[in-house]
């Protein structure tokens, strides 16, 4: 089911975010605390994306190895710092390939994206949604996986200039309608804001206000420090350094998005 994390705030090293915390992504890769029946470890690859400068596009490092075994990344992480990071460790769904390009984050320009969960009935259940995409987008998917298709659906809307929170919300609702029972925790950043969904899986947020304002959105809290808040199920998170808000994606009566347009 994967684990993922996004951070915005003062410059920090990748190591300080992902490797050093007592329950950082490297620990979550072999000892996750809240997989909710979706596997036991996350050893089918990993990836990290960050921004080398204020106006720069995101750069990514992706691997099909477990994060704990990649010595090259460990060395890179210790000397690479950024004000914005999105990273993930992967637990591949049975039948899906284990390749570097199947690991999140997916990206284009300043966008970085990750999916924690599973699309039920893949691929037949979402064939209709896939058919709405340009053929070129389907031919150039990073990998034949549910996460790569979700990124293609999100990216298509972002290219059209749609508001990112609305894009995530409507993508989740469309996929859930086509593939009921799917787990759809989506995570997106442009280096300035974070958008995320909690849909039948765990998600937590910590905000740090003041001069050192920061925000971290993660599948699981990475440390025992105070300030972590668990995101209610079926909610959209919109966050930037020092603050965040939760909005319900669906009401029981209307079954329509709430808080997004």
C-alpha cells in the first residue's frame, strides 16, 4: 500500500526528513505501523523529489530497491537540502511491475505526485476513465500501474489549469465510483503548497507555526513529537508552511464533494 510524505518549510536535508527520524520512511519501509491490512513491508522501491532552487523544476531519484539498501541515496540524502520534498516507499500490488519508473514520486515541471493505496479491479474497473485521456498520455505512462494512471488523470487536469484541490477531490470520487473499495490517498505538491486526500487509509499532518513555519503531511507520524493530527477519513488536506485545513470530500446525504469547486 506504500507510505508517503511531503514537507514544506525551512531548508532541510533529505536525510533529516526521510532517514533520521525514528519512524521516518526508511523505518516505515520495513516496520510500518498502520498499513490496515494492505501488506506488511514497503520494499518494492522508493523515490524522492525535491527542488534545487526557488524557481527550479522538481528533480527526482527513483529506485526499485528497498530504501534501506540504497547506499547511493543515503549518501545523496545527507548532502541534499530543499525547502520542499515529496517522497514515498512502495509496496507493489500483486501483478504490477517492480521497476524504478513504477515508484513515486511521479512528476512534471514543478509537480510531484504520489498514491498510497490500491485501485480495486485494476485495470478493467478504470478502463473508462483511462479512455478519457489523450492516447499519447496512455502510451507514455511511467509504468502499467494504478498509481501511474492516477497521475496521468491528475496531470491532464493540471495541464488544463484546474485548481489542484478540486482535481484531487474529483479524481478520487470518479475512481471510487468506477472501482468501489479503492484506497485513494493522493499526495501532490508544487513546492509551495501541498494537497492530499485521505480515502480509506491513514494520513497525518503536523504544522509548525512561527518564524520556522513548516508543514509535514505523511502516511504515519515520523516521530513522537507533539503536534501531529490524524486526518479524518474522506477528507482533502490543503497545506502550506505553518497552516493547513481539512475539507470533507463527501457527505452521506449528498455524496458530492464539499469544500471544493
